C-alpha cells in the first residue's frame, strides 16, 4: 500500500511539473532552464538529469575547452553515468568524452568540450557545436533541456598581399592558353573560399576584359581573386587576350579594393602589382577596296585605310605617294588633269584603327581610254621601329564613250590632184573630242604607185611608212602631204592612205581608207624641165649644203649634218643632235626609212620622240648592229618627221651609210660625217685601229665615193640637154 501511494505521488509530481507552465500562466520556453526547476527536481524523488544551459558562446582567442554543466535530481544515485552526443558542422576540430560521472554529494557534474584553437586558420563564420544527453543509467531519466548549443566566435584578423610588385605576359591568339599566374599571399589559411575584390589603374593602357581578365570568358565586370582553403599561397590565372592589334607594350595595375574587403581582412605591402603585356601581333596596313574602278564623273571617292597598329596617345602618320606612270602613256592618269593630287601626310588619331583619304576625280569632255594611277601608303611605328606598306590602284573609266564609241575616219574616200598642186590637205575626223594617237600607213599601188621622197613627202611621219599624229583635244586633224613635181613623163600614180591603228576608240571601217591619185602634168620639151626648175624633194644631196637658215622668228628644227658613215660593231654608235632656233618645250618625232637596212637587225635608234625642256638642243643615238653577214655598204635615212610646235627646217634628213666592218671598241667608232656648217667632208670622231687593212678600206671607200660623185655629175649634165620619158612597167 505504501509503494502504491509513493508511485502515485511520483506520477502526480511529474504531471504537475509538465502542466505547471500552462496552468501557472508562464511563457518560458520548454528548452530553457526554468527558475526553481533545479530545487523542485532536487526535492523530488524522480531521478533525472538535464543541461544547465541551452547555449554557450565563447571567442576563439585563448580557447582551449568549454565547460558544460549538467544538473541532477536527488533521486539520481551517486555514481551514475550521463551519456552525451557531440555533433558539429564546422571544420574547427573539437571533441569531448562520451559520458560524465556523477560524483557523491554533488548536485551537478561538468563535461568539457575541447576545441582546437587553430590560430593558423582564418575563420569567417561561427563554429557551432551541439552537445546532447541521450541516456543516463541506474533508472535515471533525461530531463529538459536535453542539449546545449556551443558557439565559437571568430576573432582573429588576416592580411593579404601580392607576392610580387611586377609581372609580365605576352599576347597570343590561342583562346585560353595565354595566361600568367598571379600569386597572392595571406597570413593565415582560410576555412572556406573567400573572394577579394580588386581595382585597376590608374593610368593604364590595357583594359580589363578587353586585353586581360581573371575570367577566361572575359565577361567578369570587376576583377576579383578567389583565395582557396588550406593555403597561404594562392594562385590565379590572369588571361591575356590577343586582340590582333599592334599596340606596343601595354601596362596595367591591380590593387586590392580596401573599401570592400571582408570583415577582419586587411592589406599589407605589396598591396598592388604592375603588369606589362608584350605585343605578339604582326602589324599591317591595308586599303579597303584597294583596286577601284570608277567613272570620271563620280566626283570624290573615299579610301579607307585600316591598320592594327594602335597608338593610344599619339597619331599614326601615313605617307601617301602617287605613281602615275605606266608602260603606255594613254593608260596613265595625270594628276591635276584626271584627279586632284592627294599625296602627302595623313594621320590615324590616337586609339583609332582607320582613317579616310578623299580622292577627287576630275571629269572632262574628252574621249579617253581607261586610265589608272597607283599609290603607296606607308606607316612608321616608332615603338617597334618598323615600316609598313600597302598599295592601291584607281581605274578611271571614260564617261564620254560609255554609250557612244569613239570613231576615226577620213573626211573623204578619194582625192585626185595634179602633181603640180604642191601641198595636198585633208582631214582625219573623230566624233568625240580626244587626245588619241592615230597611225597612218602609206600603201603605194603595185603599179604606178607613189613613192615617198620621189613623188611625195609627209610632214609628220614617225616612221617612213607608218605615220603618227595626236589629236589636240579636238575632233579633227589636218593632214598635209607635199606632192613633188618632177620632170618625168609618167602614168597616173596612186596610193592608199590607211588608218592602221588608233590609241583609243577604233577606225571607222566605212571610211578608214583614202585613195590619193596624182596625175602627171609633164610634156616633152617643157622649158621648166630643161631649166631644171622643177621642185625637188628633201633628199640629202651628195655634197653638203652650207647655206644657213634665213633670219626668222619662226621656230625651226634642223639636224647639224646631212650624212655620215658608221661601221657596224658591238658598241658602234653615233650621237645625232636636233637643234632648234630658240629654246622651246616642243616634242619632235624622228622618222626612219630603212631602205637596204633592217631596223632591229642592222641598226636601232635610241629614241623616236625627243622632248625639249626649255632648251634648243636634244639628241639621240644611232647604233649600227654587228652581224656575221658579208655585206656591201647599206644605207638608211633618218628624218625629222613631226613637231608639236614650230616647223621643220630644211636640214631635216640625214643619210647614214653602214660599212661592213667589225668594231670592238666600247666608245668610239671610226666614221666620217658631213656637217651642214662645214661644206667639206670632215672626220668628226675617229680612232686608229690596229689593223692596216681597215685603214686601207677607209681610203678605198673615200676614193670610190669621189668617183661616184664625178659620174653622177656627168649623167646629170646629160639630163639637162635631153630628157627621156619614164617607161611604165
């Protein structure tokens, strides 16, 4: 009965303790110690143990162990063991015994949590441990609160710094493979990864996320470094981007953002680092659309010059030069006439990669071939001491002939004249103004054909059978042919003048031939013929004419001699002067009649066009070519064919005799020349040869020439007394 009453009282006491907070109106949480609870339990016969504190907070500095107080009721027998469990979620190491022993005469016992100080680690967050009573022996119950939460607050500081004050890297085009490892040191290890913000500058020439980045994808807005756990040496890749631009060596600075560091993180020296990025790119300049075809009425075009040579703080100077000359003058555009000169210096501004060069194309009303000019753009990069070049060409198309072709034709198909007419004039016409060259070919009839220098002479021929002239921004050109009036009784003679070639446009096939018919006016016994008063040709006489040109203000062009001899040889040449009566800027065309000689095989001349430049004398060279053939003396005629200004004087032809001998000297040839100013045959240049046979040949040649002169004079005298009609073939 007594035991039943005791058990009932025990149950009632526990019931009262559980319901007391409710029926008593108290708000104390059940996991918190209840005031008076210890006294109440101690005075009860129910055996129980519980934690004295629900939470304990300590700092990490000087930390060794944390005491945990456990309270027992009087009913708990001495020597009982309390069993506890430790759980935590932090890397700071801690441990404790699995049980606590209740000693005699003690109302409580103490367990200890032993925590590793770990002063070498920087903790950013609290370390939290949970100690829980899960059992008690000897019929001992676990009361409330059953657990104690122990919090260790971090208190220590850490310092960070760069390992070096300077660094360098080189650009490359390989994505992700161009990087430099940046080292950052810390005074303590970290228990978790920590992000440290960085700042760039000042006065950087390289740009973050453009030239370099800690982010391999180059998308990070601000540079940061991630300091890893368990190390005081932290390495992070700094990626260098190859941008394809020649910028020279760039530099940038990195420093810790001291205003946004995590708590208890401080900076020590070196607190910043300077990096240099060496340029790994090859420089270039180029012209966008460097070969352009435009019509001459386009106006102004723009050339874009691009480069990867970037100078952040100064101009990049470009030097533009123009080269208008090509193999054919008709292909070459002329500055000031076809386009406005644009050579000179241009700049690409600091930091820029291109500039614009304007070119103004000039329009005219002339029919022209497609013209062109080339130019060169040069840039100098002082940092690398390199010159860079690029080239371009502008092709200018003619707008006058884009719809209507340029045609050349004679103004008539046929003309019939008497040989006494003197000068015959006709026109070559074009349908559009032009400066083209027209080439004429004289084709004598197979029978009774007109022969040059016997029946006619032309005043403009560049070669004796192929004559050339140039239109002067006009639509017509006058041709003048001098018909020679001789004393021969002849059949009607004929020749065809043919437009054989043009430098621009085309010859009109309907009217590119002109037939010239010359009727004879001589009869047997003409007194004029008996007196030898018929007009002679321009053939050089066998005797020199020393008569000077009459005093005149007219611009005249003459040779200084009318005949010379030259030996063939490897280096055999003779310089021939063309003299004007006053200084001039005219152009003189030289014509040749090969006769027995073949041009290019037996002889050449150095120039067929002489340009006077405010002077009164120009010259060209006649070169006699050596061959292996045994030949007689061969002759050719050199003449002044055409002048752009002034007139052709009387001394407009030179008779050249090429002798079949070998000349091996490099500078001088033995020759005889007849000067217009000196009537006698004189030696103008000579050199003695080692062979007496050559000297004998010269003397023999002179004697033969004298005999020819005597015989010719006798025959000429007979012709005065009696003239026979010319037999037609």
